[in-house]
C-alpha cells in the first residue's frame, strides 16, 4: 500500500518548531492586548459570495486560488450552497461585525484573529496552500472616528512594536495610498486608457484585466510585463486633496514616533477592497535574507467601503494580516530555538514503584513543575542519559526512597546530587531550577 502523506502545499508543524509558533502567538496576544484589541474567531469556511463580493472577482485569489465546493442539501429545508475555505480573514470579520450589529455600540471595534487560511497557490518556500495568518481589524461607524488617519498610524506603530519585540532582525515598511473609491474610479479610467495601446503585448491575465479590472494589472508578477507596468501612470496623481491630506496625516503621526517608511507607488495589493492607506512590512535584505522571493512578512490597508459591499452599514476600517509561516522562517534563520526540557524526570526503579511515581509526578505538577514520567523500564546508567535529554533534573524513586521519604535528586547542568525530603521537594527544586543555578 502506498504511504499517505500530507497534501501538497500543507505540512505538519512538529515540536520543537511549534514552540516558536507558540512564542509568536503569545507575543502577538500580549502586544495586541496592550492596544486594547480582543480576539475574534470566525468559521474557516464561508459562503463563496462573501469573498467574491469583497476580495473581488478579478483578483488572483478569487479567480484562481479558492477551495470552493458545492455543499449538497441534506434536508428538504436546505438549499445547495457554494462554500469556500477562507482565503483570508478580513471578509469574515466584517461579515461577523455586520451579523452581530457590532456597529450599534457606536464604538470602534478592535479585533484580532489567529488561524489558518487556504489558497491554491504554487507551493514554494514561504508560500503554502494552508498557511497561518495573525491579523487584526479596527472598524466602526464613522462617528466613532474610524476614518481617522490616527487609527492607521496606531496600527502601523503596533506592528513595528510587535516585530521588534519578536526580534525580527530587520524590516522595512512600504506605504502607499490607493485613494478613495472616487479617486480609484478616476485612476482606473486613466489606467484603462494607458493600457489600451500596450495591453496586447502583455500576459493573458493582464490582457483580460486591462478591460475588466485594470488596477489588478499592477499585481502582475510576470517579468516580461514589468517594464510596461513601470511606465504606467501612478495612482498618486489621481488622488484628490482629501486623500493626500489623509496620507500626509498618517505619515506625520509615524514621524512623531520615529517609525521610518518608504512610499511605494506600486503597492496597490492584490485585493479589491482597499481604499486609501495600503502597506507591507518586508524583510530588509540588508539585515540578512531568510525569505527569498516571498519577502512580505505582512500586508494590510484601509477598507472604507467593504462593509457596504457585503450589505452592511458604513463601517470604515483598517487591518492587516501577518504571514505567521514567514515570521517563523525569518526567526529560525537568525536564532536557534532551544528544545524545551521538562523541569523534572521522575524515575521509578522497577514496575512496583510505578504507582508511587505517578503520585509523585502529580504532587510536583500541582506545585507548578513540568514533569516527564518514566516507568519501571528505567535503568540507572542507561536511562539517565535519556532523562538528561528530556528534563533538567531527575528524581529517583527506589525502595529506600519510598521507605524513608527522602528522595535523591540530580541536577543535570551541574551534575550535583541532593537528598531532599518529599515535603520540601517542590520548593527546593524550584530554587535549584531558577536560571542562575
Ligand atoms: P494577503 O492576505 O495576501 O494580504 O497576505 C498577507 C500576508 O500573508 C502576506 O504578506 C504573507 O506574509 C502571508 N501570505 C499570503 N499568502 C501566503 C501563502 N500562500 N503562504 C504563506 N504566507 C502567505
């Protein structure tokens, strides 16, 4: 029989790598909560229309990459429905915001999520078909200040704080504005005109998009098309005064806290719902390169019309999604995560001591220590070596120890041995295992 393997583009995350994933997630939670964000969890599959109406029919994601299936009705009362594994999480969060009428609180909602997303992309380093995003959204009624450029700047400042706290060696913030929906209409008309004489020489996707959704031509990665794209008009020249002032206000607030950025005129991002601010944090090649071609650590932007596009009230907002897989790659390249060891290995000498060993392990765990429990197979010489790889100390439980209640403890780092009464064991181990000892 052939061996079954994880499906192409998906992978198993094993320890000790999962320690790093947990550290990243714990850091995200700690940092985001400092900015008063709360967690939201939405389903991993949604009605297909949610994505076609928000992300956009002509985007790569919707036109090529979604895992979509027709869900057959199971009862007469049910209708067949087209469902899709979420390719991103902003649409789901905005749907939940509308469905639960969160706007009626009159306040800005600050929500973060951590979870898997699914896109049928060509797998390569840093690009998978199931990947993980850590994201956040700030949205609410305009009366609550949800359109304020200060919201954009605060989100960017939070991201800088997060990456720095994680110890990402170097990052660069790329920033742009894609303007309001009116600016976009103006720009799209200009772009359509500029593309008309050159589109015939471009790739098949670009030829189609030049007519259907010209902005998406700027997302094209085909090398031969790049010189043509470089010569196209810039979106900045189509922005009105209000959009430029909004962008300038974001920049002023970033300047005030010393966060550097560069304006990238081509940063329109591959999703239709963005308005005004768009941004990406990329790995800074000058600080060493772990990611190669897929160097975007995270991306995001403002989406002032998204709620209306899926049938909700006006709820301007800004958000981002961090590629967790890429953070892991970037961190692995520069630091080796130490394998995690248990505090204590409990070693019963002989099967008769197994029950007492479980009771002792329970006592130590109740006392806050992490315990690896051996069993009657433990042999003094041979097994001590294995225990050394799993724990920082070992407690021997033989006949004498059981009878006297005085236990033999070995601390692996120093090689020292101690005799400790059972009732003082938790306390003394805690002291012994503090990092300075
Ligand atoms: P997007 O939702 O396309 O704006 O992507 C936001 C971030 O998610 C990117 O900057 C990447 O870090 C990450 N990302 C997007 N697609 C993938 C993928 N297929 N595999 C791994 N990470 C991804």
